[in-house]
């Protein structure tokens, strides 16, 4: 009888726990041994009880295992071009320090956005230079990732006119073309489980995850007629300049991280972007130019193919996607100032 009573009590307890989890959301286990939240179960908020959703516009639960309070938060799966880690438009960046700057580069050339000991992220720029202009108008057309001994690339394919019903994404993994079926939540994972790509809408949007290293939200968009009118890009009729909107979130970057965007995550970085200027432009083309999308040969690149990583130089916490527009709870105890 005692055993029966104990078993009944245990079953009731499990049911109660299950009900609580359903009400408040799923629980996510932090598995990164380097995280301060290692082996902790973190419950998703009621506003976004799941880490995925069948609705592409819905917010999902995200657990930042590097958070000082080990707290889950709600986030959009699409890039937020007005938050840190963003690279959108022609190209407009928001650094890890929250400062907006522009980096124009040059059309049909490659530049390192992030170069760290264990991660290299390059970009290919496309663009045009109307008569009378002293520089190219440019957009990010492709990303190339080097990590461990692997490579991955993602690009927006050329389109003469934009059609939402056509997918404009092309992928490669270790030099081989990669097909990820169209459809919301369709996904692919490498055999080594060190990179995962998930579609966040039926077409033209993905989330790329390198576990415990980085997360990249990506959209493919055209240069619209309205953008062309406002900025006088003089876009030709046979090319809508399909390009990428990107938002990065990084985990444990080293203090030596380099790159157009990466350097803004250095703890002592002083951003050269001039405050109060409508379009604060920063240079660095010569420092960050690479010979190809999947090369780590810029003069300031520090990527080590062997994956050597000095934990003494690691930044334990990254607030690359800190949301200063929401409630006080979204800031993890950080005060946002403007």
C-alpha cells in the first residue's frame, strides 16, 4: 500500500509539473558547459511559450544561456534592422556598442564582417555607380562562413524583377550546393551538427545557427522603387539588386575580434562614426578586404582554421540583440541610454 501511495503521489507531482510547463511555456536546457546557466532549465514566457511557431510572424522563445540572470525572452525570427548586430540597406550597420554606421566598400568585392579565432564571416557586396558619383552604392549580396574546418555560404540570387513567390536563396556547404526545401520551418543540419539552417518563412528567410557560437537571421529583399526614388540609386530596369538583410547574435566572442562589425564588440573599442551625422561613414576597406567569399586573408583577419580559442580573451556575455524598446524586463538589468 505504501509503494502504491508513493507511486500515486509521484504521478500527481509529474502531472502538476507538466501542467505548469504547459501554462508558462516549454523549458529549455542550457547545454554549453562554458555558460553560467549550464545545466539549468529555463522556462519560456507565456507570451512566447515555444521555441518555434507555425506562424512566421509570431515571436518565439529564445534562451540566452549567457544571460547573467539565465532568462528566456521573446524575439522575432526575422532580422531587426534597428537593433545591435544588424546589417541592412546600403549597408547600414548597428554595432555591438549600439552605434549606427555605414560601410560602403566596393561593388563585386568581399569584406570581412567578423574575424575571430574560431569564426570568420565574410560578405560579398553588389552595387552600381551612377554617372557623376564618387563611390558605389552597395548592398550585401552574400555571406561566407568559416568555422572549425568547414565552410558555408548563402547568397541572394539575381532577379530582374522581384516576385515574392520565388525563392532567391542559394546555399553551399563545404563547396557543394545545398538544397533546403521551401516551406516554413524546413531545416537542414550538418553531419557534424555544428551548423543548422531553418527557414523562417516559406521562401527568402532563414535562421542560421552555429551552436554556442553565433545566430544569424537573414531576409532576402529587393531595392524597391520607393528606395530608388528617395535615394536616386538609378536602379536599371533589368536588375532589382536582391540583397540580404542580416542580424547577428554572437556568443563568447574573444576580446580580439576583428571585422567591419566584429570590432565593435571589442570591450575597449572606440567607434570612429561621427555622432550627430545623418550618415556616419567609417572606412576600413583595405583592412577588411578578402580575396574571396570564403577566404580569411584580410590584413586584420585573425581566424585560425585549427579552431584555437583562448578562453582568457572570451567575452562571457554578449548583448548583441539587446532590445531597448520593450519593457524593463527585456534588458536583463541593463539600462539603455540614448
